[in-house]
C-alpha cells in the first residue's frame, strides 16, 4: 500500500486510537512541598492508555495524580458515569499565561 504524497502529511504514530472530548475533570495530587491540591480542569482527548487535560496549574512531569472524569450524558437520569484514574504526568506545556496542558499515562482506572 502506498503512502500519500501530500505536503504536510504526517502518519499517526500512536498505537492506540485517541478521540477528542470535552469532559470535566477533577485533578488531585501533591505539590512540590508535599501539600495536597485539588484542581478543576477539562479532558480534551482520551485514549486507552492516557488522557490530555487542560487546567490552570503547572504540573511537573513525573508527578502522580488521581483524576475523576465525568461523562456528562443528557440521556441518563441516574448519576453521571465517571472514570476514576491514577496516572503519571508524561508531558506538560503552557498553552497561555493561565492554561497548562498535561498528558497523563494511566497506571490504573475504573468506571463507576
């Protein structure tokens, strides 16, 4: 099978598919001084192995976090389904003066 020859073509390097989303996230962890924090953010894409989150706090690479993602569905009258995960920050970057994006690799997760 031949590859496209278009200018700017870049093949997908990820092994697991990633999908774009916009879910509220609650991020919990410990800062550099050992003090616990809780911060709201938004999950902007999700895969089987990880999640990208935008928030207002800079987070160091290597930090372990616990995150709760709410899957807001208007079809359900019961409690909103959630994904509870624990993972490690593998990448971080400033998007602006007040927004920071982190990539988290899952260590464990469960749906509730």
